[in-house]
């Protein structure tokens, strides 16, 4: 058996070709038995001929250069070890069985050495920007790609992390929304377009057209099932079409690189988060209140203005939104900061004990009153009294509290001696005051005394990016508190956190993060760790349904203002009376 040992003298490309035909053609054009991609070769450059047991080689073109054992010739006999130079290709004639195993082993070893080299280069780069540039350069070198870029996925957004041989004018953020990239992101599987000119599915992809590519490979960067980004490589010459072997090499390298990339991104994110949180906490004059949503910035603004005064403040908001934190911040920024901050939950103490807790009692005032007791109101003298869940206070105690606010003095239970108090009152409720007043659960005069200024806290679901910021804040706090190894969140976890409805608001988020930090052994928390893998996402109605609901609510309000006078309501709203009657059918008569 005779065969040819084919090796490129410049790049790392080696192969074997068995001479199983009587006549074997060699050239750069497709259709030859041995195709060598070299512009210096003729389309059909040379022919290897077998005559019995003898072998010879001859050039097929007068202009074709053929060197045999270093001498230029047009024809020569071939023997074991005869060397042919065809352009940049060195071809050696061999007899016997090809040592395929050794060739494959050498190629595998070469690829392994290249992998080690790329990994070593990446390990020397500490910043993500330099790391991605190093990774891309190494992959371009291994695959012989002419163009490429790496896309990083952060919080659902796509960002260019590195670019090779592509101008900013051609490739910008608007070009990243591409069918090839979309396929990889959606399926987490690599994509190869070996011949884009004849590919009916991806041949018209934005990137293929704009970058004028003939061949494309795109693979995901995945670490522990978390999609970090994608690697996109392309060639614009028909001689450099990618093969499945190239895709396999790129996929292997990407899998190895993903670990280094993930750790670098995590370290960089931790540094950024720590710096951001430290900067926010250092410069913040709002204590443990964390967040930068517009609604929270408005809260900080009101707190800063009201805190130095002695105005009574009513804090409104759903359960778990941080009403007590606002009360503590009002106290901390006030002139009473050196005095006591006394908090009492009016809904957590039985009604028969609440009066004694608030006002104190004299010795012998009732069975079991063996000593004088200072109440919470008196204990807050010189400081701030925080009345949480004020809507749960019995009406008889509301009268006594109103007197305290008006006269600034108290009487202990069983005592007739008035005791002056100097304090600031902050109250909070998760109920709607107007509704409580309407049904007689809350005194209107007390409401106006407590509501000299009101602060309404937004629910967590409406605070946008604050969800991720708070999640990082709690993770850092609990990681340090419990000595856990958890260091961050996967992209899927952040998406799940933002998509959850959070009925328990910030308190619920803190509890979820605490449990995950304690129970998980992973460095990056995923949706399963947070218990959000199968959680119901917040309900979102269509724009048309939202508009219709707004119309119903608004027409009801105007009807109430007009005493349900349909004609007047229609005139105020500038609509036909029939429209009002149509909506009344949905609303119902009062």
C-alpha cells in the first residue's frame, strides 16, 4: 500500500492520502483526488501514476512548478521518502500502512498544547475585557478564523465583550440581534454554517450579510448550566470554509474557557457590587434603606426634609416594604437621634394588655400590677415613638392616643397624675386609611393628627433593578454572617428574581436569600436554590385590558363625584351619554 504524507509548511495542517487509484490528480480545484488550498498551485497541478509496482509523478501544466527532492522537474520516479514541494505543501511518498494513530495522536497533542497555552494566557489576565480579548485571539489562532466577536449576556442584555477584525461601524449593538446568535442563545447548542453562500436557512442572517462571511461558527459559553455568552467566528474566503472538526475544536475550547470566564466575571461582579454597595452605604443618608428606583429616591427626599422637624409622619405601604426602617431613619436624621427609639406593634399585643403597654400602670391598678410600670409612650420621652400597624389599635385607645398628641402628657392606668412627654410619633399601616375611616375602624381626627406628612413605600415588584441590588445586598450580608461560600447569582436566577411577584416584598426577598445562602453549596445560586424554578411570575395584563380597567375605574370616580348623575358625568368626560350607560352596566349601580 502506497500513500502520501501531506503537510503544510506554514500552518499546522497535516493529513494522509491513500493512493488506491492508478491515477491520482493533485491541484487546488475541487474535483482533484487531493485538493490543496494554495493560490500558487494550478487547478490541476500534478498527477501521480502507478505502472505495475512503480510509481511516478508528472506536472500537468507547463507553468506548474514541481520540485522533487529539491530539484525542479516535470516528471520523476517515486520511491519511499521521495519529497515533493507543491507550493507551500510538502508531500512525501510512503509505502506500507499509514501511521494514522500517530498522526491523530500528534494532532490531539497539538490541540491540547494550544488549549493549555490559551488557558495560561487567560489566567494571566485579571480584567474581563483583557480576558475576553485573549480568549478570542487564541480561538482565532486555533481555528484560523478571519473575523470574530464574543457576546456577553448580562441580566438579559447582550454586550460586546471582544471583537477581532471587525470595524465598529459594521458591528454595533444593533447588529447583535441575529438569527444565528438567537439560535445558540435559545437552544444552547453550537451552530455551524459551513457554506453560507448556499445555506438557505442562515445564509441571509444579519451577521453573514453585513460581515460578508462565507463560513460561520457560533458556540455558547456555558458554566454550570448558566449561559454566560456566545463566541462567533467567521471566514470570508471560500478556501477557508469551516468543517465539523473545526466546530468540535471550538466547542471543546469554549467549554474549557467557560470556567475561567465565569470566575473572572464573578470576581469582577463581586468587586463592582461591593464597591457599589459600599459607596451607596457610605454616601447614603438613609441608613439601611437600599435602592435607587425613582419611587425610593422620592422617599429619601421626603425623609431628608421631614426628619429634622417634629411633624408626625404616617408611613403607608404593603407588609414587608420597610416601614420600620423609614421610621428609624426619620429618627436617625432628626435632632432626637440621641434619644430613645421605641417601637410597638399594635396588632401583635392583645387588646387587654395594649393599654398598659402604651401608657404604663400604677402599682395596684389591677390584679397582678405589683409595681409601677413605665409605658412605651413614656419610655420614648425625648425620642421617637413608632406605632406599627396603627390600624389595629382599638378605638377606645385611639381616643387616649389623640389626647397624648394634643396635650403632650399621659396618665398611667390606675393613676390620675399627668406626666408630660416630649416625643415625635411615627405611625405605619398596611391598610388604606380612608377605607378604615369609612367603616368606623379608625378615628378621622386621629388620622389627621398622625398624617401631618405621609410617606408611601412602593411594593418591591414595582422597583425594577432594585430587586437585583437588594438581592446582592442581602447575599453579602448573610454570606458574611453565616460564613457561606455562595458568591453570586446565575443569570437565570437574576431573571427569576426580577420576574417574581414578591407578595411579601423586601422581607420575603431577604428570607429567600438567607435560606438559599445557608442551604446551598453552590458558588452561584440558581432558581432552584431560591425556590423560584417553578414559582408563578407576576401577572401582566395586556395593554388593551389595562386601558379598559383604567376607564372603568376613572368613570366610577367621576360618577361618584357627580352623585351618579349620568348626564353631568358624560359632559365632564366629553363623551356620549350612551358610553356612560354602557360602562355602568359593567360597574353596576351603587
